[in-house]
C-alpha cells in the first residue's frame, strides 16, 4: 500500500478492552486481526473480546485492530526498527484486564460440584438397592401367586367334578 493511501486511511481504534489507543492519539502501529480462523480465535480469546467470536475472521481482519502495546517483542519481525511488522504467528498476550468475563473458565466448570455429585451418586445407589430388593420381593410374590393359582385351579376342577357327580 502506498504512503498516500496509508495516511488517508480511517482512524484505527485498538480493540483491547483495557486500551483507548487509536491511530490519531498515538504513533503506535495498529494490527488487523488475522484472517486465519484459528489465529483469529486466539486473538479473541487472549484479548477477552468474546463478543467478536460470532464475527467472521475475514470481516474482523478488515476493521478490527490491536495496538503495539499488546504484543511481546518476540512477535515483531522488525523489533529493532519501528515494531510495525508482526511475525506470521504473532499472538497478543499483554492485557491488563478483559472487558468481558472469560467464557473459558465459565464453561470449564462442572455443572455439579464434587460434593453434590457424590450425594447424588449415593442417593441413586440407595434407590437402586431398594428397587432390587423390591424386585426380589415381587419375584417371590409372583411365585406364591402362581402356586395359589394352581391351587385354585385344582379346587375348581375338584368342585366341578363333585358337582358333576351330584347330578347323578
Ligand atoms: Zn491497545
């Protein structure tokens, strides 16, 4: 890009939550977010700007920037000069705070704390034990019921037989 176009470019604001720098208020460089989705994600995660995650990396790369202050020296390919060129793998790591709660820590937490989980497990084990006992009782009752049924059938047969005999 030519020098003329460079100066005509719209003012760039730093997207870091802890930073008010813009291209008119300072002489720092402003680096656009990477087009590569993986790297773009890293920039978003490190800066804490999780509200940007829904945007396309390509769109972010056109209008979203971070200033020099968020990159360690090792990220610059021209550290001895102006520090206005990043290495292809540069990732911003210097942030004093993130503006939005870190989603990572929120989603990594287990839904149940270990104590609650243990209690629930114990309760389920007890319920299972109870159900197994009830099942045993039911089995025994079923056996008894079958025996009683057989007995009833025998008695019925016998009474039918005696009724038949009584007709004579
Ligand atoms: Zn900044």
